[in-house]
């Protein structure tokens, strides 16, 4: 009789272990085969970019002309501020590494650059400075700070 009792207890223990194993597997999230080993974050495609410039009237002869700059990305308008001088788009071959579009507002040997930079899977709009080369220096282009994320 002890053998029968031990046999029944063993069967019940095996059934309980199997039940708990099935329950723990059912609690695991399902893995989508399309995701691969680890789903990588989606990279945003480059938005359609264009620039809008508006000259601001200035009072007095000694004030630099100012230009308001707006970035249009996929139809959304982003006000980038007003800058001294006149502004124009930077040619593609003159863009910095990671920069996908930019404008330069220039006045009296220096200017502000507003550039769209690809950073990882997204895009950031940054403002930096440019100084023209002189006999003593090669000029400068940098010190970018983020204005907004697209």
C-alpha cells in the first residue's frame, strides 16, 4: 500500500510541476519574428525641408539689417529667430558632417548658421557661429547649440 501511495504522490508532483511550467511560459511575452533578435528603434526618414526668410525693417543708419528665419519641415513651420545680416541656404557640398541642411546669416565678417543635423534616428536644429578667415586665423565654424528637435 505504501508503494501505491508513493506512486500516486509522484504522479501528482509531476502533474503539478508540468502545470506550473506551462503557466510560467504562458506569462512570457510573444516575440514577433519580424522584429529579429532585438527590435531596433525606428529611424525617422529625412523630412522635406525648406527655409523662409523675411527681412525686418531697422531704424537708423548704424543698425545691421535683420532677417527672420523659419524652417519648414514636412509642412510644419518652426520659427528660428531673427539674425543680423542677410541669410541664404548653404550649398550641399559645404555642409558639415551630419548636417543635412543649413542657412547662413552673414553681416560684417561674421554670421550665424542654423543647421539641421541628423543625430541617431532623429533630427535636431542647431545654431552656431561662423567667422571669416583673416590673415591671422583660418576662421571658425562651430559652437552649435540645439534650438529644437524635429
